[in-house]
């Protein structure tokens, strides 16, 4: 990787006594506070200059979302690296979600929304109320972080097609089943999703989809290469997914993986991957 400053487009922070994080109970290595001091230690010498915080309570509660946004806004007053927030919104409220979106729109750091979908059945993607709530994001110029698993790609494509006015950010390459070596069905779905011009892809989360204790660069290489091939340099952006990344590696190791796989990119392509695409997608400039 050439000398380029990085926007980390996928950072989680939490204080375990502040908000509900029930999902951490099943992940003892992560079930402690992970704040900015811990993130600094994880970054080391990596040239990460700006970050986008992504919601992480998984409480599916708009009031909890507001508390999280207020807390991270306070952190940003102390640390200007925090340039954006992707906040939770309960899209299944349909038109009623506008009250929460109005509140989010008054917070300048909020750039997008995520309603976690990875554990929902395919039928959830087709619900009229979910699609109505999602379509409202366009009027606020909010993007939608699409967090799904590989088998959900067909349902996600239908959802994207139903909401062409919304900008989508696919998190974690759509969570391919790297550990099982499954690639073709995921690749077909990813290629189809990439045909939709309102979708970009976040290059993140792939190491934790591999064997976290025994992954190799060659295990994840084909997934990274195919994602980059499908979306191209202007529609793919770097994400660290810290501290979930800790289950498999540290941030410098993840950057080394990307350098091993994509190290031949031109300087302009590297700037797009590590900085300018995130600035455009999350309106950071």
C-alpha cells in the first residue's frame, strides 16, 4: 500500500455498561468496553485518519439508537477523527419511522442508517412496511448499510430493485461462507448485485468469515479479488470492522492482507479504496 491516509468506514465502539449489547454475551473475547483508547492501540502505526462509526447495539430500538448517537456525538467532540455515524432505524415501522429519521437528520454526523438484516428471513425483505421505511431514507440523503449473509443475496437484490432511489452499502462482501469454501453461488449473487448502480461494497469482515484461528491469505484472496472485479475501484471502500475483527486478526494484519491481494493497484485506485469512495458515499467532505 502506498502512502495514503485511510478512512475506516466500519468502526464499532461500545461501553458495556452504557447500552444493551446482548449479542456480546456469546462472544466473551469482545464482551468488554472497546472505546477510542482501545481503537488507538489497535491501529498502531496504520495511517487511519478518519472513521465512520456503525451502530452496534442490535437492540432494534430507536430510543436506544438515539442514546448511542448522542454518546458517539460526544466522543466526536473530543476526537475529530469521527466524521460520520451510521445509526440504527427501525424501518419496519414504515411511515412511522420518519419521526426517528427527522431526529437523526438534525444530527450532522449521521450519514446513513443500518437496520441489521442478517438474521431475518427472506420474507422480511419483501414486507411492505420495511420497504416503505427504507424508501424514506432517500429524502434525508441517508445511505443504507446492507448487512446480510450470502444466502440472502437474492432477497437483497429484490429489495434494492424495489428501492432504486436509495443508496446501498453492502457490508462485509455479503458475508460469504469462506470457512466452508463456498464461492460460486455467492459470486453469482454478488455479480448481480453489482449490476445495480446504487450499490457499493464495503471491503470488510472477510477474515471473520474464514476460520478465525487458521485463515490464510489464499483462503480469502478469491473473495476479495472477485468483489473488487465486480464493483471496481469507484464502488468499493475499506472497512476495518474493529473490534469484531479481533476474533480473527488485528487491524495491521487486515491491511497486510489487502496489500498482499490488491497491492498492484495504481495510486489513484488505492486512494479510491482507502479514502475517496468512503468520503463520497458517506458525504464526509
